[in-house]
């Protein structure tokens, strides 16, 4: 595939290359950046037309890891679709999981207990923190600063340990169930969460001191890859990349879900939409996520961690072994024999990279009739070509890193 794409690009640029050679004798060259170059952060390709170190034009191509998630999901029971959502933005899997369950619950009209909603918020905000940590620390690495990455990555591991207490998994979490969570957060989980709230700010301030005012980092990022608010909106930007351009749109505020209306937090915005603004917005969002987690901990309600929906929620395992009714429910749910009512819904959550949406059409059968994932990376990656034109090759790497393009989400 790569050779075919490259050949097509060479034909596209052939006239332009000959024209430049005839005008002043200078030579344009084609650079194949990706699909497996480490700086591309995943398996996708950018073919660049270069004038020395400057980028004249670019042609992005995707499809190298296309996994047909939507069509696979349309042939699976609703209960079995959650692991597919894990594999989109694998840097913040719980947000993908909760977004899917909230969509199904919207179709079913299920009211989730407050305790489950608060626990979901905590997990989603922990996921946002890890997502932004990965983005900003790798951005620093791409600019030549490796130490900050080492400071914060150990805390991503501590978040994964909290995930383990709730669902037994770390990276791809398969977290949550229709109506709530599979289990309550254990006492050990709460202790680990309290330790994280206490220890992480110290390390993150060190990261901020190392990177944010570093002269080299600032020179590499300021006025690099700027995008205006109007242009960002026209491309369909959402999330930190849109807020960095000065638009204070956040789904958690504009269309609250899972009790986000109960918490106080600010929406950080930038001005120029450049690489440095994107970095600063994500840094501040980490602090706001910490505020939300602390409030959720302080106001954590008592009560059940899942709704009373036996048609869709697995009964306790100990009941399955000795209760015939529980065994029947368990079998029907696992085998996908419980139909979902007819309907058409769209639900979105504030993902690590922006609006993560699920458009679901049910015809009353055991599997979705139509399911579409709105992946924010797929939307904003379209602007990458325009953002890097006229810049240097090294700028293209920094811009790509600051956009936080996740290959799994781009190419689902």
C-alpha cells in the first residue's frame, strides 16, 4: 500500500518539481514520513514535498491499521462491544468505555445510581490525566527534553493500579457495565486514590518547572502550528485543540453527563492555538481534573454501584452457581440473547482529545443495526497538512505531537 501511495504522490508533484527546476535550478524532494516512523506516534503516513528543510506540501494517508470496529460491533451483542472501544484511544480507555455505556443507557432509559456516576467521573478524570500526561511529556521528548517524561510516567502506572482495583485491567480496561460498574472501588482502591491525590501534584509541579518555562521548549513551540478559532471550528475541532484556539467548549459543561453538573471546574482556553497553547491547556486541564476528583471523593454518596436492571446487568457470580434464575439471566446476557428496544440515539462525552460520540440505531434485535463512533482524532487530523505547510520538518513533528493524534482513534 505504501509503495502505491508514494508512486501516486510522486506523479502528483512531478510537474511542480520540474517547474521549480526550470525556474531557478533548485530541487524539490519527496520525504516519506511514516507509516512506521517513531515520530508519527502510530501507523500512519505523511508524504512531504520538501524544499530543503521546509515543507512545501503534504499528503496524509491512513488505513494501515483499519480494524472495521463499527462493522464488527454491528455483529456483536451490546455487552461485548466495550472491549472494542478500548482499542480506539488506548491512552484513556475508561472514557471510551463510559461513553459507550452512557449511550446504551440513554437508549434503555436506565437511571444510574449516584455512587456509580461519581465513581465513573473519578475514573474518567484519571483517564484524562494519563492521556494529557502522555501527550505533554512525549511532546517534551520530541523537543529534546526527556527528563520530564521520567518524572510523570510513574504516576501513570499508579493510575493503572487504581484501574486494577476496579476492573482488574490496566491499559484496555473493559470498565463498566450497563447500569453502573461491575464492582465497587475497594478500600485498597480508595487508599491508592488518596495517595495519588497527595503525591502526584508534587511531581507534576516538578515537570511544569522543568518544561513550561524552558527557553528551548518555548522557542520550539511558540507560534508553531497555530490555528485560528474560526479555522478550528470549520475543521470540526473539539477538546483541548479547540480550546487552545480560544473557544471555551467543553461537553462536561455544555451538556453534562454522569453528574458533572455537581462539580466546580474551569475551562482553560488559549489565544493563538499554537503548539505552546495546546501544551498549556492540557497542563491546566490536569489540575482541573484533580479538582473534580477531589470533589467527587469528598461528596461520594453511599448506595449501590449499579442500577437494578437484571435484564442487562450480570448477577453476582455466587448466585449463578446456586440460583436457577441467576443462571438464566447470566446465560442470556453473556450470549447476547436479551434484545434492546428500537430507537436512535447519539451521546457524546468529553474524551481526552475532544468530543467522543456514539451514534446508535437499534432495530430491536440483539445487536446494533447501525453504530458509528465519532473519533476526535479522525476529525482534526484533516487540518494537519494545512498546519505544517511552510514550516520545517522538525516543526511537523512537534505539531503532530501537540495535536495528540492517536492512531487507534484516527483509524478505527
